[in-house]
C-alpha cells in the first residue's frame, strides 16, 4: 500500500509539472486540472462585471481578473505540489522505518 502511495505521489508531481509546462510554455491554450481555478476566477469576475453600468467601472474590475486568476493558479500548483510531496515523504518515511536493515537509534 505504501508503494502505491509513493507511485501516486510521483504521478501527481509529474502531472503537476507537465501542467505548469503546458500553461507557461506552450504558445496555444493548454489546460490542466489546475486551470480550473483560473476558470472559476474568470467566471466570478465576469458575473461581477455585470453589476456596474459604466464602462470604466467594468474595465477597472476586469483589469483585476487576470492577476487574481494567475495568483489562484500559482496557489493551486503550490497546494498540489505540497500535497504530493507530503504523500511522497510520508510513504517513504514509513518504508524506511519498516526496513529490517535500518533500526531507529536508541536514546
């Protein structure tokens, strides 16, 4: 079971890294599971932009949408990478402690 968790953690990290490369480097629109946060932010700002009547107010509001969407995307990548890293470290820590060749130090 710990080996499955280790492989799953590695898979999540690889998928997350591939998503970062697709979003930042590929010149055409490329999505990943993490880009859902950007779509949610854009949809929320789109709904908020319906409220003001003046063009200038809508423009000011929509000008904030992309910076907020990028911060949300970076936060999503960070959460995914941290979760995968915790999964990896936890599973490998348990594997080390269960190893018959290694014994914890006696205090």
